[in-house]
C-alpha cells in the first residue's frame, strides 16, 4: 500500500515522504537487552522512503529472512528544512507531528552484519521495514521530554517507554543529526526503542500508542 503522511484526524500532510533517520541504542535498558555497549554519541542510520508503509489495516513482514523484530519508537515528522546547528527553538518549531512507529528489523541478518562490521541496510531498509501511524500535530505535544510510547501484542504489554529515558533527548538528537545530514520537510526521525523488543509473527494483533494522544490497532497480515 502506498504511503502518504497524514494527521490522526485524517487530514493529509502535503510534504513528500523523505528519508527516515533512525537512532540506535537510545534507551539504556534496550542497549543492555541486546548486549550492546552504550554509544557516547548517537548511533545513526537511515531508512529510505521506499520502506515506509502505513500502519492502517495491517502490515506484512518478510517470511524468508529469519526473525523479524518489532521496535516501537516515537516518530517525529519534520515540517521545515533544517541544516547545520539549528537551535532547540528552531527544531521545536520545525516539528510538524509525532506518531508511534515500528522500526522492523531482520534480527538474524543484523546479527550477521554486526559480527562482520558491515552496514545494516539489508536488515533495516527492506520494503515494509518502517510502519508509520498518522501523526498528532507537533503543537499538541506540550513537553517532548515526557512523551510515552507503548506497544501491546496479543493483549500483553511488550514495550512501555518514555522520552524522558532517552540517552539523547529528541531536540538534541535532531541537532546532532543536522550536523551530519540536512533535514527536509517530510523527513521523519525514529528516536530509538525502549526495552522489550522481540519477534513478530503472522497474525499478531498490535496496539500502538503515543500515550495521552493516539492509539492504533493493527495486525501482522
Ligand atoms: Zn530502532
């Protein structure tokens, strides 16, 4: 299904979908569960726009490339261009929305790549690897340092995180990203996953929430 940015009230957002900039190991508890050291500066990677699918109505996972892990993350939609060294105020003003998202990962493939010191793209950038829910408007979120994300699978809460526990908070993370890549309207940031990642299976029923803002039901088809 083709993807277009939209707000949770159904309004279309007229920015073209750009790149998805992701941060790895942004919650200490998650780094620990995968036995990864804590990075001293943000560990960044990019998912291309081609891997983004809407959360509405269910999504598919690859069947033939090993274990697929879910990573529930707070997604941030950029609505104005940002380049080197924007102030936190400029960054806040450039944020058009927040949404819950899934950063899907071929964990077995990623483990092999990590072992060899190779880039992660084939584990992180396959078609369908970024599942995005509709966004709540940026100004609907009062405090970006207190934003909760929760993933429930088949009735059981698997991930329950809050942006206050991020090693690199959202605005500072975006400032860091801008030191490496310019951001355009329509780009998305995935801000890292809290502890509790695990495998997805066909038929799983998911509830993805941006606490106090939005809640979506979806499934693995
Ligand atoms: Zn992730």
